[in-house]
C-alpha cells in the first residue's frame, strides 16, 4: 500500500508543479538526513508532548505537506529524485536572491510518510544544485512557527527546543515521538483500508490518534546555526 501511495504522490508532485522530473543516481545531497550515507546523530526516541509549530514554516506544515502549496509560495521548481526503497526521496530546492547569503530551502518527501525541510547557508556544491529556483521568500529571517531560524546561537536554539537528545561535534539533534488527533481524512482512510469492518466506537478507538515522530538537526558555525533540518513521519500505515 505504501509503495502505491508513494508513486501516486510523486505523480501529483510533478503534475502540481508543472515542472520537469529528474533522476540522479548519486548521494551528493550532503544536507539530506534521508540519504544512505547519513550517519545521523544518535538519539533515543521519547514519547512526549511536542510543539507542532516546529514543523511549520512560511505557512506550510510538514504534517500536511502539499508540494503544489510549496510551489504557490516559493515558485515552480523541478523535482529531483534520488535513492531507492528506504532512501528514496523527492526534492525541490529554492535559493535566496541575495547571492552573498546563498541560503537554500529544500523540501523533501521520503518513503512512507516522511516529510522534511532543510534550511542552510553555504555548504559544498552538490549535483542538482543548478535545479534550485531563486525565490525572494528564502532569506535569513525565514523561521519556523517557534522562531527557529539561521543565525541563532546554540543557547537560543535550546531555549526554544530544550535540552538536545544528542550532541555530536558542531551539531545537536532532537528525536521525539508523540500522538496527535487524526484529521477527518486520515480517520476515514484508515477505516477504509482496515481489513475488518469496525463499528463506530471501535473505529474511533483504533484510528482517532496518529503516532508521529519528529527529528530536528541543527548545526553551527562560528557559534551561529547555519543548518536546520526538520523531519516528521506518521507511524500509522495510512
């Protein structure tokens, strides 16, 4: 079921963006936490209440990511596909108009229901960087709903997110798991796809809650955050 859904989403992405689709057989996208070579920052998943404003940016929310909505805000862009199976990912990239800043904003859809956005300044070149589209909406002041943005100090980041789950070199990471109420569409879809027929009471007991994981990675240079990755995944097989 997930494989079919991924294919449908990829078709919708290309249709909504009305842009070309490119396949790149490499892992030069060093900023992606979903690529095969990413070693990650080890962290224990913990069930906790989490401020969902952390995965909302510029009017978009990762838990309901719609690439056509992304295009309506940042502009139409080519879809770059990389990886396969668990590392399969579709990406669209935007870059700030200010060439001196070279701030990039990337939205990424991975296998299952993984949605991620990246915000970073500078960094080494990668294959497909020329596909990034200039957008006046990509700038240093771009922030999440909680105020996470490039340029913050580690102390400021921790004031927003709390103590990190792991620390490695110049990076800190948060990995949390929590439940949220299912949307009406999610509830109905789960009920339809369930192999057995359930009465209303049992259906609500089974599908009212959606388990979500969220991962946040922040890296710092010269005591300022120059890289931010925010990723969320629904663990329910909807």
